[in-house]
C-alpha cells in the first residue's frame, strides 16, 4: 500500500507540474528550489520571455515569403451579348467567379527588417536576464522568510527554557513554603514569573505561525502547509574587499546586463527609424483562375509577376519626430543604467555595513550569554545558601533570557545580512563572483 501511495503521489506531482507539497524537513536549498519553480514573479517573467520570443519569431517571419488565397464573385444586372453572323455571342456573362493565390516576398534593400530582428533578439535576451534578476529577488525573499522561521523557532526554545526554569523555582519555593522557610508572597511572585514566561512562550509560538505563513507565501504554495525548517549551522564568511564586491556586482548583476541588452535593442530600433524614408521593394507573384469561364475574351487562368518599389518623398516630418523619440528612449535607458549601477553600489556597501554590524553584535551577544548564565548560576547558589534573595534570581534569569534572545536575533540578522549581500552582488557564491571578475581579461565587463 505504501508503494501504491508513493506512485499516486508521484503521478499527481507530474500532473501538477512538480508542484506537489513536500513533506518532512525542508532545507534552505529545497525552499529556494520550490520558489524558483512556483513563485508568481518568476512565472510572470517566464511568460514575458515567451512573449518576447514570439515577437522575435514575428520579426523573422516578416523577412520571409507570405502566401494568401482569395476569391471574388461578381454578379451584373444582365449579361452582355453581341450578334455575329446570326449567332449570339456572350461578351460579358451575368456573373464571374475567380480564385487567386498571391505570393509576396519582401526584399530588404534598406536593412530595416533585419534591424528590427536584431532589436527583437536583444529584447528577448534582456527579458531572459531579467528572469535571472527575478530569481535573485526570489532567493532573497525566501532566505529572509526562512530565517524568520528559524529565528521564531529559536526564540521558542529560549522561552521554553525560561518557563522550565520558572516552574523549577516555583516548585522549590512551594516546598520551602510548606516547610515555612519562605513567605506566601514569595510563592505568589514565583507564580507570576511562571505566568509571564508562559505568555512569552505563547507569543513566540504565534510568531512562528505567522513566519510559517510568510514562508509559504514566498514559496507560492498553500499558506497552511506545515513547515519543518532545518537550521543553518555554519555562518558564511566574507573575505573580498568592499571595492571588489562593488565592481563584481556592477559587472555581473543581471539588471545591468538586461539594461545593456535593452540599449542594444533601442539602438537597432533607432537605426531602423532613421531609415524610415528609404525605398522599400516587394516582389509579388499572383496566379488567378476563372471558374467556369464565359464570354468573348474570357481566359481560364493568368499568372502575373510584379515588383513594387515605393520611394517616400515627403512625410511632413513624421520620420524626423520618430527618430527624436527613439533617441530619447536611448537616453532614458542610459540614465536608468547609470542609476542602477549607482544603486548597486549603495546596496553592496549597505549590505557589507549591516553584515559587519551583525557580526560584531553576534560576538558580543555570545559573550553576554556566557556572562548572564554565570550570574544566574551564582544567584541560584546564593539563594540556596540563604545569602541571596529571589529578586536576584528573577533578575538574573530575566537578563539571561534577554541575552539569549539577543544572541538569536544577532545570529539570524547576520544570515539575513549575508543574503542581502548575495542579492546585491548578484551571486550566491560571493567569493566566486569576485574571483571570476578578476580572472576576466576585461575585468568582467
């Protein structure tokens, strides 16, 4: 039965395009893979690529021959006849029926159609590069949502530990109260601490639920899907300098490459527009057949070959205005490219600053956890020995919980900042992106 269930699940996954919901633990790489297949932005961009591909096919088809079929039926008020030697001859029948086939072949003497094909190719490449940018945005969104789930899980562990400690102190205080070693007020305060720790744990679990919903939304799957995220044990390190990372990002980010291809497309369109007053030439071959020919001069079929040359003389400045429009499109694209490069520089530098700050906070938080744990231990020892008060223990426990929360926050802030750096550089392997740029004979450009 298990094998049958597995086979049915595989069949359903195949029928649904591989979008079956995964069960069991979910790693970060698996989450990214699901999002890159299912994310709405990815699917929309894939549709854009397909649309641009068909536009390219359309441009190429405009260079090839076209065949059309037509038919014509004409009916007159009466037929026209003439008498020759006592015999009536039909000069014009009452109706005529003709069918024709026309072959049209454009001759690209100005090269404009080829320029439009080149523009369509660049547009398609630009949309494909934009898909890479969409993938990069998707990976960042998934990483941030995934780390939010891990953060929420870790905070639940911290609050669970705090609740267990509070319950332990309450049990001990209750026993001491039964032996008349502490006052009733002390037991009441222990109970209040347990209630507070339990409320913190409930809030942490609610945060985990909300984080799970956000992750499922990033994966474009049902919000209620259960998630068991696998923790990231190793923290990535960054070795390249800031200037190297900025250079690598500006050279390899898909947004820059897409805008560059878009510039090529606009340049081809502008050149084609500049040649708008050039002559055009078309060759036509037409075959006409008369169905049931009648009349004095009717023929059953004719074949006609035609060369159509069109030489524009004056268009009241339409072409000149279109050329200026095309040049402004290029100018705007260049400005967008310049703006994007500057924005990339800002994104990389901001990500590095955030990463550096998160690393320092993580190191400090780890040290604070060790110190707070030692203070908490000594406070309990002093209380057990009768030299300390419950206030010291509660305060030390609160400081330890706060330090643990700070360590959890700093750890996942570091991972989030590194994912932002990956997005800013345009590569999951930051060091490899820098290395590939430095090995390029042209500096990666």
